[in-house]
């Protein structure tokens, strides 16, 4: 484990349920590395020591470190699961994609919701109702009380961090259509003293003619909200992940498989399925559904969205703007 922050708990739980041993933990502070290492039965090491005998490195450091940590793991012969967002600049994303293609070791972009059972069923039903006329996904959580999410070094605010989940959902649901442009509106905080976005509304236009709406916000009640709705001339599909997983097709509730693990949240939010898929992908030398290219596409949409919010104009995707700027820098015009 490269990093020992909040997300490490979800990965540790999923790995434990699959009886996959964690052999080493590295963190910015030795204390945090030792705490997590003791919990998972591993040893604490320095970043430079990774992969420390492991077959897979989970990169869950702050986004600005993702590129360097991923490249180090690949160069050392390990496969990599890299947390979202993939990294902070498109230049770094290009480096990760190139290394993933050339190394042959396997890189998974950790979009866990792509493996959440309710999201997978939502996408399957959406593809059965014919050409879409409406697609909207919303994700709202309270502003995180941990981490450095509102600092410039993080690279972006709510759209950069939370927003990649609903963006991924609309791209998966609209497939095989491809995103061709975005238009975005970002809002900062009227009361808190930070310069990052707390609320984002994005319109993603696809080559099929569909325009999908994504809303990501840190202005939510404690329980949070995550829902999705798609419609065509033939039907309507609606899903919720928060506060509770549910699925409706044409207004009729659809049965969802109950969680089979002893940690239901890890299964509901896709962490268990994500790890099962990655292990299978590595065993069969299959390219992951959520690979480095998908992660770069998400960052591309995010960068175009921040640039659109700055200019007030629609931005084409793939984004043709500066590849060495973070989303936050693109929004501020730097």
C-alpha cells in the first residue's frame, strides 16, 4: 500500500475479504505507515522501498504523487491500482498511460463505482431501452473533514475529486457514444476561505447527440446523495447508491442482490468487485475495464470542464489546452 489515508481502509477491507495479504505499507509519516501496517499484518517501509516484494502496489497517495508512485511501481515490476483522480495534469496522465502500455504489468484506474452492483445493473438496463434522450447523474457529499482537498496542491475541488464518479457513470451509460464537448459551471464557497470549487454542474455532449448532466457537490447533508436517471422513447431507468442502493425500471422496483460479504459497504460501493476484477484481469493478462486510458479520459473531461467554467464557453474533448496545468490552475486562468 502506497499511502495510508482514509481510502486505505476500503482497500484493506476488500483485500481481507478476498484473503489477499498486504505485505508492506508506506506513508508520508512513519507513524501512519506503522499504524496501518499493524492493522493489516504488514511491515512499514519507505516509499522508495516499494513494491517491497509485492505483486501489486495500490497508489493512494495525494493526486500530485500518483504519477511518480505509479511509474516507480511499474519500473520495479509490480502491477498498479491507482486511485482516482488519476493524477493532477494531463502531461502526467500521458506518462502513466505510456508506462502502462509499455510495461505489461497492468494498471487499473480505481473507479470503484464501475464495479458497484447497482451501477452495473443501471448501465445494463440503460443499454436495453434504446437511444437515450436524457441522462443525469448527481453525487453530493459533505465537504470532507480530512485530507487536503481544498488546498492548491490537491489540484482541484469537488469536480476533480468527487465528480469523476458521476462523470464515469455517464460515460459508461452513454457508451458506445463518445464525449465530444463539455460546458461547466463551478461555484466556490461563499463562507469558507479556500479557493476551490464546492459545487459543479457539467453538461457532457456525446457524438450521438445526447447531452448528459453531471452534478457534483460538497453541499450535502451528512447522509449524502448519489442518484442516476436515464430515459429514452422506450423507458426510464433510475438508480440510487446513497442513501441506500435501489433500482427502478419504468417505475417498477428491481430486486438487488443482497451483499454476501461481512462488510456490505465494501461490496455495495464496488471495492470488492474492483479487486476481484483486477486479480482476474492480471491472471488472464486481460486489460482492465477501468484502465489508465479511462482514467486519462476522465481527467481530460475534468480539465476541459474547469477551462469551460473559466471561459464561459463550451470546450471540446479531447481537451486541446495546456497539458501541464492542474484543473484548478485552468479554472483560475494560470
